[in-house]
C-alpha cells in the first residue's frame, strides 16, 4: 500500500469511527435509567479514543517489509 493509500485509509477510518460513535451516543435508550446513560457515554468515548489510537498506530507503524 502506498503512503497516500495509508493516509486515505486512516481518514476513512476516522470518519467511520466518529460517525458510529456519534450514533451510539445519540440514539435514545428509553428503558435505561439516567445513571446508566453516563456510563454509556464514558464507554463510547473510551471506545472512540481506543479505535482512533489503533488506526493511527496502524498507519504510522505499517509493516512495509512484510512479504
């Protein structure tokens, strides 16, 4: 994969991660109490940060010597 292709893959991954995270944050969950919603926001935000970190790590440390 070329250098430009890796960055395009990163940008596509960032957009998809933020879209999915935004959907998970804003869909209504009517049966859950308000205290659980705070945990949901924390878990979704943690998942977004981890996913973005993995995307960045995979982009910067791409193993280009792999046959």
